[in-house]
C-alpha cells in the first residue's frame, strides 16, 4: 500500500510535539521520547543513548495491526467515559433541583402547621373580643417571620453551599469531558494513520511510538495506569497539637489540589489541616469520632463521623476558607459508617456490612454491596467512577472490586492482604493498600483489582501501625496515617 497523496498526515506524524517547526530525527531511549535536533540540544545532550530514527527501523518491531486493535478498544472506552460524565452532570443538576424543592416544601409545611395551629387556637375563642383577634393576627405574623428568617439563615446557606458544590463539580466534569473529546480526536487520527502508512519504515516506527504514548495517556485518563511506584525516601512528620489529650490515630487522609493535606484524628476527635511541609496550620473539633474523609471540591471535604456509644452517625461537610476549616451542612445516617469516598456528586458510604450510594443532599439511593460478620471496612472509587474497591477484614481479608452497579468484578486474595486497613486510588488508577498486621506493608494492587503489583514499603523500612493512605499528585508522595502514633509517614515516589 502506498502512502496517501495528502502530505498533511505525514507532516502530523513527523513534526516534533514540542518544536512545531522541526522534524523528528531521533529517539532518546532513556526517556522514551521522540526528539528533533533542538530537543537533543536543549534537553537530551547529557542522555547516554540518543539514536537516529533511521538506525532504529530494523531494530525496533512495529506491530501496527496490534496497535490498530488497541486504539479501537481505547477509542470505545473514551467515548463511554465521555457519555457517563455527561450523565453525571445531568444527575448532579437533578439532585440540586430536588433538594431545592424539598427545602421549599419543608418551609411550606412549617408555615401551614403554624397557621393551622393558630387557627385552631382562634376557633376555641369564637365570639371573643377584637383584641384577642388582633393578638392572633400578630402571633401568626411572628410565626411566619420566624420561619422565613430560619429559612434565610439556615436553608439558604445550605442551598448556597450545595449550589457552589454543584458548580465546582460540574466545572471539573466539563473539563474532563473536554479532555476526553481532545484525546478521542487524537486517537481517531492515529487509528486512521496506522491503517494507511504502508511500508515506510521510519513513519511506521514514529507512528508506533506516538501511538503507544497516546494510548498511555488514554489509559491514565481512564484510570488504568499500570505504572508501579518506586519509593525514593520516607520521612516522618509530627501532627500532634497542644489541645490533643491522647495519642493520635489518623483514620483518614485527603489532599487538596493546592497541596494542603487534611487528616482525621479519631481519638482526639478533630480534623487537622497540614501545609505543604506537613505542619498543622488549622484544626476543627468534631462532635464525635471522625473515621474517614474524602474530597468533594477543591476547597471542600466530607467527613464520615461514627460514634457507637453516642449513636452519632453522620456526614459532615467542611470548607477550607482563608486557611481555616469551616463546618458546613451535615446529614444523618441510619447506619454506622467506617469509610467514605466521592465521585462527581455521588457519595459512597460504607458501614460494617454494606456499601451505600448517597446523593450530596443525603438521600440514600441504594445498597451496592452487602457482606456479613462485620467484614467490609473501607471503600475507594476509581477516577472514572466505573470501579469501586472495598477492603474486607476479620474473616475475609480481601480486596473486592465492584462495577458501578455493585456487580463483583474481581477479588484479590493475595496472602499479603492480611488485615488491610487504608485504601486509596490515585488519579491515574493505581490502587494503594496499607496492611496493619505482621508484617506492616504498603502494597500497590493492579487497577483490575486481581493481583498485587508491588510491595512499596515494609517494617524493614521502619513502617509500623499503618492505618490510612493517600496519594498527593502535587508532591508526588504517598502519605500514610498511623494508629496510636503522633506521626504520619510521607513516601516520596517516582
């Protein structure tokens, strides 16, 4: 097959991604990057192996047919992701409208109740003087004003909070949809190219390398990265504050996009905010035992609060405002909770036996998974929301992977998963589990949830009493919370 007459396709392939007026001439093996002469001069002059493209054509195999099949598969997955994200936006807006309607209906109910109550009182005084009638009118006015003021002071604040959440989440999802569209276009181009290149060896090699890079970008966007973390260093940071009366127990961690870290201290019943040097800069005392935390928007988190003795089971929203933690609305749960996570307006709350799906206004949608004998403990959702991971304790000691509807997709039964505590999924889809047993370890599991990929740290590295885990994209670090310890551990990774 001959190369198509259009030069546009060929130029698209051979043009350097960084210097648009230069042509690709070499490959840096160390960085796996295609380079033009300016790239080599500016960025790869110290690299040990930079090889001209014409010298690689007989050395590196190019399976264009296999790449074509892979591109077609990824194209379909990107399109499905885009559709699901668009549906998420619609569901999010619907939830907000429903919540507004409920709040207004509650206000009407309160008004009607008070008016009926006053009417009933008035009927019992039929035939009394006009002075009493005037009193009833004034009482009715006072009741109505009180209800309207309550609506202004509490309900409007709550609706504004939720409106801001919806706007923020919608913006994030819309941005992700745009990335999907752009990547889908690039994948479509390459899918067309690999079928028309013919026998031009240099173009085949360049197309093959570029295809692999863009497929990797797509897999990262889909939360299917297979990259294994490599730990470079481990440091300790003290998170105890003067008001803490007991030794810390960090049950949950989340990282804000600006690099600040929020941790929940179960025993001292507070949420602490750490700066990028992992120093406590603010804290807020919770009314009961906080057990987990998740990100809602770039400046808001949700905290799962669970106290068996006082029967307090709730989700508390907290906003970061000018460096301070400010409590917002909350809603009650009809069950205990041990874990929480969020994806595009949907909350996933785990009790000792079930995984529940909630809307942001506290409406329980359904139960997605049920276990017995207090087995389920923590949950985490994949970046695309199509996979849910849950850890099982006590008699099970497994990691289960569920589909969006709760269907069981996979179960990891690796012996290293004995007593899994902390659970987290990175933005690229890497699954992290910390084990609180002998030996204490931090594990990375494949995004499919079927097998362990690597042991990132063990007791030989000085890690003990592991309780929670989270990844910081800003700092390229894994942060680990500890049980009965005033420190957190930070693993610098590549």
